[in-house]
């Protein structure tokens, strides 16, 4: 309701007459360029960034830059040339504004004229069939939108260099056919609430501002029919949660943030009264913060959903967003560790500001200030979310990601209640991400490979329970998109990161599997006697019917030791199953663990040992699998997993994940290579309470949680095995008889 | 002959009476300690190294350090405690000498007394059965020798602190039983020519010098019977080639260099007339240089033979050797990039010198000065060798290792004519090294795993031809040890590294397979039009009988593209063979390539593409394999290979290995992702000449080599397909009609 009211106010503003447009205005204003010119001599990083851009443009000056007939996919010549061209046109326009040298404007203009000739002749791209939405310059319309965003900025940059006739030739030849294509032929696509629509609306809007075409701007802001049901603002309101979480996850936040920030930045100059950066309590600022918080110590975005693992905060999109944020929201020194990693700034006021700051202030070599953090999903913030439990500082940061969010649109995975674990710079319990080699033509033109659909989206490729070898929602996106998991309770404490105590997050899902409730509660414990956190993972499944429950741990590392005997496939191996991703796993080994109250599995990743201790029962069997079956083009990484299989109606997986010891092969030093867990007992597990007793370092570690009627002030008194435990609230953890302070 | 004469001269020297011994003398002299004390305040690196050692010792001061009953393997508590103790005793003795504080001498003395009690009670170690040679404190005698080396140095360091009675208690209790065990019980082992004997003789010798026991020193130098047939000097003469190559390869050079340098250093103080450092034209200096040259850009030793890949030049052994070399051989600035990587120095004159140098001089961030280099194997330098063809500088260094050496004692592999390729920091065509987790108790006590014998030593695990699925010499070490391959010709040119031209090495082997001659000629070509070298690999097999020839390329990377159709195993996979290492390979896919004149296979490693283009014939089949079958304890890394199989009597593998393009997933940049090889023709291949025509960038690249009667001055005129080629010497390479300048 509030949004609708706001929208009416904004409509009022933008219908007010706007004063005849100054250019440049979309990316930088004249004042920005003045500041850049003044800053360049004294700011090494700005100068270096400028020089790099200048060198990249200068090598094309005087050359006849090719504008080929559209054809081929990512990584191929034509695709890469067109991509190169829009960046070249944009960069050259920046150099024109900074240096005043006409050769830069001329380069951009010449390319525009070529495109103004080419574009009106284009039909759909020859490789566009089967894509989400066909493009003309590129095989998908999304990339045409990328082209328009950058060339819109470029046009604005050389506006003053062009005669009115030249402007008309370009606007009519290069822009109009594309914009009509978007808003007429592709109207449903243009009207989506989706990252594609952020790009398409930003494209139309930026071109509108650049070419003084208010009708374009209005369509961009409020949708084709200007009713506010679609368009850029509806996307801001519909795609982002109130605390800035973007439903597709961090990899696509990175992608969406560029049109979000580019168009907001242009609008800030064009119509500051719109206050896009302040919309929904600065939700754009929160989106950037959240993207940064959802990275590992290498700056790589967490790889859940359709992520490509190499993508990190030094990418162009985040450099732009960071520098715009610095300018718009003011000095924020917490961004400097990221800026330092980026080793470049944009040619903007924000870029000059950051460069100046890094130059004058000694910035420590700290990492970004990662903290325990939680995001709600959904436009209203009521569609589950993501928690990141964290402990330790600097190189010792441990991050446990717990996902109980909504599906995440077309790039979402069937991964309800999934976890991932990072220790320092290393991924320990992994999410496969997407099966995709972005921008590599040989690998299906850089598109998502079929194994994304058949393996990496499927539930079995994640670290969460699979019921009866089927994926959540039977792998049906339209169903999954309607549901989300729910948070039960959480205590994510920023103080925790360096103190002893308990972080806890509990969530449940009733929809992913009809008739099965799943509830997973994760504890990250900082014990006073240990310098690495201990993770306790209680995963209960509740059903009236008999099921098979599989819980995989996809680990990165080398098996060191098990406390059970396993039988590995020697001369032949077969798949672990037939469908829903199982067909992509080789069954490397299986174990018969009857008689073991707990199983233990240790592996080594670089310098640290990890042990997963698991409570077993007579229904339990264990498997070691490896990705790679049914992979005709050898696309998949050959990664291993331990899969715990249990049978039953109500079942319970209790796993303790230890990070322990130290290994240095070079110095031949090995410390604490063995687990400290001696036993796990499930003392009680019912609708009211779960009570787990872990024998850790030969001391009892008791975890008690309420399972219903949550109440932070409830007084609990519970008797288990002749002992009485009293605690306030929803859970307690006792180590060696003492309550762990939160 | 010369050596025998020298030995007589030395015997004369050492039988001359030696002046009453000064202590300390084994590791440092009093003058060295004076220099260290003077240097400490002004040398940050020396100070930091000192502080680290001091901190590691100080945490034990006042504690009752455990000397447990020997038991268990590497990585286990008892093993690690004894290892920790000898380092602690040594370090504490250094601190005593530097600081004069008696607590340090006292710590060492107290431990000595415990050992003097324990050692006389010891029988063979409980886990010693089945080892090469049983130990007492440790499971193998080799580690007892490690203990003696360090405690010998430690004893010398606190000599002046001990009363004569105390010295006797230690000498009789801690040293004598061990030395008698070595020289009596283990006499054959003590008399080996082997890295073990370097350790055992250095141990006896250093203890001899430390305890004023000349008889020990003489046994150490000249063998139990003092006849010079065994002992330290015989090992220097028998293990190292004239140019300092150590026959076990660089990983074990690293291990052997510590007793080599430690004892030589002690002897330099004790009896400088022996001139051990100058023996055989400074062969010890050459050994260090060669160990450093046989590393990749990460400083890791090349992994041929039984290497553990993590071991690199920052390890303790190389720090000691480097710092001793700096002191003995004088300032050598080429060592500074290594010293900088090590980030520490020893507490010695050499360490102080390097620290001073690094402090006062701005040392550039260059890598070690890697160059094209060649080592001869064998004590006389007549047992084949190793060539490292190199091109490019800094991060762009490309290194191709070609191995045509002798077997390499008990750690040698059956890898005649093997190659490995590194590009920049990355391993591209890989050698598995050893299947071993050094120092990890869970993995068979850190010992070599059975898969070293059954897989990684076998010929199929290397990048060289396997005949009829059998390993070289049928995998018989005693036979392999008798033979070596031979160099035919080589042109390894230091100028080449940055210029256009040709490096070439050709070698052959007649012994590895009865009745089959193998000749492999490798060309590294720097073409004027390309910034990465091109590798041409001509592997001829000659036999009177029909054979199956397999040539694997064990690559590290992800398959990108092939020009042939392959069929991957979908639901089941089986081993590639039954024995000789084949049983450890899964057959992932096979191809039928009939009709392809050449096959092409591209893969991606990090940021670079690699393509192997292969000449095929109708007998050729191709396989993609992956390591991991018959691996009951999941010990092996799951690495892939492309295996080219041909049938015939005389056969020829012509492969062109291209390094090309650039990939940046983060920036989404892809350049030159495709091969430039269009065709390969074998125009002639007989006893006289091989002529290969490669269509590269649509230009002919002609490689012509003589196959017999090598003569650098021969004038060759050869007509092929109506064209006449004339050249002087043994080979020529023409690109686009022009001879590539060497």
C-alpha cells in the first residue's frame, strides 16, 4: 500500500515539466568531469585506471573498427566484437569528456553510424532460437539491452560533439529499432519483474535521457503502459527484499546491480526529486552491502543457485556500483578493502573520491568486514531467507551459509535447507553452482550446459535432504516459485565472531516434499577451549509415511580416515541412481555401518582437517560418490560426496562438523589430525524437544532445543536420563556442565 | 682414477694430528656467533628468524618435555614428539650460544639425559618391520640418523656448558648405542651409496666432531672399514653427477642436500684442508643450483620420481643449504629471489649475510633466474640426463622437462623419455609424483602408499610411450637400474628464452622394451609472430615385431573441444586395463577417429587454452581416462588423461602442443580460444630423416631432423614432395619458408 502511495507521488513529480536537458548527464555531469580532471595528476589509482582505459581505446584510434553481421555465441568473434564495441564506444566517450580530444568523440560517432546502418536491417539473431528471449545484435535480447545501456551512456558523452542531424541519424537508426523491438515485439519480456527487465528498462531509460526522449524515460520507469505495474521502479520494489536481498542470489545480484546503479545514477542527475537511491530506505545501498557480505575471502560470490564460481568483487559491475555508492551515499570506509582488491576505480566522482582516500590514508590490509548476517527474501521480506553464521577474523573466518529462501526465479536451485561451509579462503562443503563456462564458445556458446538442469539444480547436488531420490517440488520451477521455507528462530550475533558462545538458526520446510516436514537447526559453537568453531547440525524429517532420506555432504578435499569399513568399486562402477541428478553420480564406495553408534569421516583440505561425525541407526547406509556419470561432453567437475542414507517416517540426522588441526606438507608438520568427538547420542527427539549429547574432548556437550511454541522467555525444565536441565528461551548449549554464553 | 688419487691425498691429511678441538664447531664457530650477535639489532629478517626460533623454544622452557617410548608412525604423537625434540635441542643450543642464557643449555642437557637413559634400552621400533631399514627411536633408521645429525649439532652447541662427566654420560648413553647400531647391526645400510647413507654418515661424522671422536669421523668419511668404498665422500662421488645432478631427482636432492651441506660445513671448520665444498669442481654448489633450477614458479620441485608435490624451496633443507652456500661460496645475488621467498634465514653467518643483503639492497620481485638447462646423470655423467627446455620470462615462463636419465635408485619411476610441461605457475602436462601423504599418520603413517608401486611408478602414469601395456623393464627395478636412455642431440640455448628460434632435444632408449627402439625429439619453437612457444613432439618407435603403443597426455585442465566424436561411458565404467597401472584408470570415453588425418583436443587450465594436435593413422584410437579404479582407500587424485593408441612395428607419434589464448571468467574475456594448427603431415620418416609439415596459421611449418650419423657440420640436401631443402647440421625448422634462427 505504501508503495502505491509513493508511486503516485513520484508520478506527480515526473509529470512536472523538466528544464531543457544539459549533457553529459547519464554517467557523469560536467562537474564530475571537472573533478576528474583536477584529481588525475595527484591520484595514482585514478590515473592508472584512466591510463588503462586510454590505452585500451588508443589502440583502436585510426583503425576501422569492425561492426560484423550478428552471428555466433559467447566467446566467438562476432559476439565478442560487438561486446567490445559497446565498451569501446562508452570508454571513448569518457575520454572525450576528460581530454576534450575530438578523436575520441569521432571514434564513438563512427561506430554509431555503422550501427545506425546495421541495426535497421536486423531480424532476429541466427542463434536466437531457444533462448529466453531472442536478440538482434546478440543471440539474446538481454545482451542487446547491455549494448543499449552502454551506448546510451556513450551517446550522452559525445552529445555536444554531434550535430542535431547526426543525433537524429543515430537515435533513429541505432536506438529506435531496438527500443521498439523491446517495447513492442518483446513487450511481455520488457514487462517482467526479473533481472532481464532491470537491464531492458535501464537501457530504454538511459537512451531516453541521453536522447532527450521523455517518453522512453517514462516507459522505462513505469512500464510500457506507464501504470507502474512493470518498469524499473516496479522491479526495484518487486525484486529486492526490504533489506536488499536479491532473490536470485549473490551471483545475479552482481549482474543486476549494474543497471540498478547505472539508471539510478542517471536519474539522480536527470530528476533528483525521484530519489531512487533513497527508495525503500536506501534499498540499493543495502543490495550492494549484501552482495559484498555474500562473498568468500577471495571475494568470490557464494555459489548457490546458478553461479559461476570465478566471479568476484573485482568484476566491472561491482567496481561501478561501489564507486557510484561512494559518491551517492558518502564516504564509507568499510568499502575500502574491496576497492583495494579491485585495484581500479571508475572515471567518476566516486572513483576520484576512493582513489583520493586510498592515496591519502593508510588502509590496512584487512578483509572486508564480514559479519554474521541474515537476509530476508521476498519483496515484503516474508519469504524465508539466508543466514550466514560466522566465526573468527581475518584469515580464520569460518562462514556457514544456510539457505531457506524462496526459489529465486529461473536461476534458482531445488536446494531447500541447504548449507555451505567456507574455512578461511577455502570452500569445504560446496555448492556446485551452475554447469557453465561463461563466455566460452566451445562450451555451448557460454550458455548454461544441460547438466545445470539435470545435475546442479537438482536437490542431490546440494547439502540437504533428498526424499525418495526426488528433487524438491519434483523439480518443477513453477511450483517451487510459489513456495519458500520459513525461519523458526535465529540468533546471529555480531559479537560472536570473536567470543565464545552460540549462533543458531533453525528453519523448516513443509512444501518441498508433500507430506514431509523438514526442520534443520544449525549451531555454530565457539567453545572457550578451542580456536575453531564446532558445527552441530540437527536435521529432522517428519512424515506419516515411510521414506528414504539421503543427506549428502559435498566436500572439497581428500579422504583421510573413516571409523567404518567401506568397499570401493574396483574394476567397474555404476551410477548411484537413475534420475533427478543421481544419474550423474558414480557410486565409488559403500559402507555397511551396522553396529557403529556413530560414523566418522575425516578429510583434508589444504592445511586443515575436517571430520563429520554422524549419528547412525540400523537403517543407515553410507556412500561415497563422485560426479561424472552420464556426462557425454565431460562437462562436470569430478567432485566427491559422502551421502548418508536413512529410512523411516520420522528420522533425524545429527552431524557434528569439526574443523581441526594443521598440516604443512612442506614443513612436514601435522597437528591435531584426529577428531575430538567420541560419541553422539540423541537423548530425546519429539514435538517438544530435541536433546543431543555429544562427547567432545571427553566432556559432555549438551544441545537442547524446543521444537514448537517458540518463546524467548519460556522457562523450560526438562528431565533426560535422570538429569534435569532448566533454561530460558528456545535452546541451550552446555559444555562440561556450563552453559555457553551467547 | 683421479678420484682415487684425491682420496689418497685426503687420507694423508686427515691422518695428520688435529689440534685439540674448539667448540662450537659443527654448525657455527664462535666467530659466527659473534657476527650473529652483532647483526641481530640491524637485520630485520635475521631478527625475525631469531625471534621465531626463540618463541618456539621459550614455550618449552620450564616444562618437562616428554621423551616417550618409541611407537607409531609419521604424524602420530610419539613420532612427532621425537622429531620435535631433536629440533628443540638443536634450536635451544643455538640460543644458548647467541644469548649466553643457561636455561637454553639446560633444556638441551635435560633432554639429552632423558635420551641417554632411554636409548640404551631400545630394541628395534615396534613398527619397523617391513621398512627399508629398521630404526629404534623411529620406525626407520633414516629418521634415527636425522635425530643424530641434529642432536650432534646440539651437543656441540652446549659442549662448553657440560662437564666432562656429563659429556660422557650423553656420548655413551645417547650416541654410542645408535652409532654402534648403525655401523655394526646396520653395516650394509651404513655402507650404501644412497641418500640414506648421506644421512647416516653425516650423523656419525657430526657426532664424531661434536664428541671429539675421531674414529667416528673417519668411519663417516671413508666407511666402516675406512677404505673409501663407502662413507660420505664416496657418496658425494657416487651419487652426484659431475654437474651436480642427483640421480633420485630434485625432490630427493632437497632431502639429500641437508646432510651433504651440514657435514661439509662441519668439516670445513674441523678440517678445512679436506675442501669438501670444492670437491669435484664445487659439485655441492652445483647440486644446490640444480635443485633450484628444477622447480616451478611456485618454487615446488619438479614432481618426477617419488616426489610429493607440495615440497618447495621454502622448506628447511633449502634454507640451510642456501645460507651455508652464501657463506662458503660467497655472495651470489641469483639466490636472493629464493631467499626472499623463504622469508627466513638460519642463525648463521650465511643467514646474517643474506639478511644484511636483503635489508640494504632493494631486491626486485623477480623470480629465480630460470634458464634452459641440461643435467647429465650418473657419477661420470654418462647415464643420460634431464633437459629443461624453456621460453619466456617471469610469469610467462614455459618449461618443458624431458627425462632420459638413469632409473634413480629406489625412488625412480619407469618413465623413460617422459615429458612434463609447466606454463607460468601452472602444471599442464603432469607427472603424478608419489602416491603419499607425507607425515600423515592416517595415510599409512605417511609412508609411500601401495598405489605408488601399482600406479604412479608405472609407465602408463607418465607422458611417454607404453609398449603392449607393460611398463619399462617390466617394472623391475634391478633391471632398470642397470640401464639408462641416451641423449642424441640437443640445443638448449640460454639466449632462446626471449628470442625467436629453436630449442631441440633428442634422446633414445633401446633397453626399456626389448626389441623396441624409442626415439623422442622435442622442439620448442619461438615463432616471431607468437608470444608463446609451440611444442613439436616427434616420438618414433622402431621394432621388427607388431606392438601396441600407447602415448598418454596426463593433463591438468577441463576439456573444451575435440575435432572428433567421442563416446563417454554413461551408466557404467570399467578399467582401461588389468595391470601395470592400467587397472587404476577408468576408461571415461573412447573415440573412433577413422577418417581424421589429425585429431585435436583442447583444454583450459585457469586462464589459458591448450591444444594437442595429433597425427593419426588407421590404427589409431583415442581414449579419455581418469585415475581412480582399484583404489580401495580412495588414495589417488582423480586426474584425467588423453591416451593415443597406435598399432604397428615402426610407428610415429607426431604431436603439436599449443599454448594459446586467454580466458578471464571474471571479466568475461575470451581470446584466441581455438587452435592455429590446420594439418600435420609426416612427409618422410626413415632411418635417415624425419620430415614433418605442420600447417600453422595457414603457413607451412617444416621440421626436418636427421635420425642417424649426427654431425653438426653435415650438409643435408633432401627432396620431399618435389621440394628441396638444404641445411647444415642435424635439424632445421622453416616457418613460412624462412629458417628459424636458433
